[in-house]
């Protein structure tokens, strides 16, 4: 497919062919086809404010430095007309599988920009980190690395609880059993601000759309919940790099700054091993 002037650099916003309710933008390095290193793909997922183009722009330096296309999805509020702002964080709501929407986006991008990469990296902040946490558990075979920044709620590798608190009914809900072997092959980074302590938005209350037994058991604050997720992944045999950033609140930019070196390092390793 011939690329136009808005398909390179900071691209236009594209509707997804399979479901135009969703859209995405990219950063495409100007010389991505001409370098010695083959282009790869990193998906960067927005939080609740949906500032997906700003997230894209913040990863422009990573895209140029690592010859990597940056794909930033937009998962709008209220796709089903009900005002639900959180469906994407839990991967599903009636009639929608958000993990499949992303897989379709990735396939479309690979076709349009002639990419041959087998897997992609995944970063998410806040609500986007909830998406990344759950996508990692459901589709680890799709990823070469995952970086999770300050999720408000977490899903643990725990077969004592149903989804979304745990993974006991993963097969029944999604048709995918937990693939521990594939999960253990994905390097994971968990990041949170040490001062990210506001509990009001993240406390699940009875009557809430996503309230269920055990909803608050991972901890009261984001640091506590991310520490619980880190322990859970480590106990499952996943290699996790955890960092709490002193003096940082719920701010995506310092989290992104710490994610980039990790992702760049994992991308180098991925390339050096020939994608194994």
C-alpha cells in the first residue's frame, strides 16, 4: 500500500477497519524502511482522559531511537451508549472484546506499513496499565515485553478468584486458558509513583459496575496494588522489574521516562535473539 504524507511521522487518526467505533494514531520513524535494523512495534495505551495523541508524541523519541512504530489506540467512553468509561480496562463489555480490537489494529498496521514483526511491546499508564495487565495475562504470546505504569486495579495470577480479580474462569470467559509458559517468556516492568496515594478513584464499592468479591484485596493504594501484582507475577515465574519513584504522584510523564530504557533494553535483547 502506498503511504501518503500523513502516514509518516506523527500520523493522522485512523478508524479501525474491523470496527470503526475505535481508532488509533501512530508515530512512524521517517527512515523506518531504510535502516539496518528491522522496524518493530510498540503499543502505548492511554489512561482514562484518553490523551492518546499526547502519549504518541511523548514516545516519538523512542520511535526514532529504536526504529519502532508507536501505535496508540483510542478506546472511547461509552462505546455501547451507556457512558461506561472503564470497559477497555477489563478487556470486555457486552459485544466488545478489547483485546481483539487491539489485535485487529496491530494486524492492520502491519499490513499498511509492511511490518514483519511477530510480536509487539506494550506500555500502559493508569487505565491503560489495567488493560496491559490483563492483555498480558490473556495473550502473552503476542508480546516481547510489557511495562505497566500505576494501574488503579490489578488482576493477579490467582486461580482462587474469578476474573477480573483473578484468573480462575479465564477459559470460560475468553476461550483462552492461562498460558504460563508463554507468560514466563515476557519480561515485565511495574512502575508507580511513591506519592500516588489517592484512594478515592480506585476503591471499588458495592453497587459499582465492576465491584466483586476481592475487588480491594490487593491493597488500598496504587503502590500497594502494584506490589501485589509484582509478587503474584514473580510467584508465577515471571521476570519482573519493579520500581517506585520517590516524590512522584499520578503523573504519566516520569513513569514514561522510566519505561523507555526498560523497553529499549528488552527490544535490543529481542532483536539479538532473533525474536526468541
